[in-house]
């Protein structure tokens, strides 16, 4: 019998979780790993990311820990390249870090009639 939870499996998918080394981001990364997704932890604190990555690997998924400051556009672009080189795809982006920065950027773009970010 198929259980409804089986419909939420993420086997073979790749998820990037910004701010995934601690707190809410880490909890989201754990849930995605439990669902079978490979995980990319993007955090400013590489030591904490490596520690969280070790914990996530216990779910039997591949995990990549990267030091990324999401306010640095060039570093974000490099992160995407690194993820594509390692996994060949990105399926899920869970952005839990530095949300205010992007909210202010979005508000600024709207107030000046610029394309949204």
C-alpha cells in the first residue's frame, strides 16, 4: 500500500539550504535529507556547516558544505557553479539566511520600478 508520505520523497533531487548550518535552516536541511534529497549547506560559518553536514550524512544522502555569504553576488554565482559541477542539477532552494537583505533589495527594486530580483 502506498502511503501519502511516499509522494513527498525527494530521492535523486538536490537541495540548497542557505543558513543551513544552524537553527531553522538546519532543521529544514534535516527534513529534506530525511526525504532523500542530496543537500548543499551554504553558510558563512564553514565549521558549523561541516559539522551539520556530518550529521546529515547519517540519513544516507550526499552533502556538500560550502562557505557562502549570500549578500556577495559573485560568491553566490560561484556556489551555483560548484553545485552544478558536483551534482549537475539544482531542484530545491530553501533560503533561510539573510532574508532581510533580499526583502530590502526587492522593496528597493519595486520602489524604483526595476525588474524584481
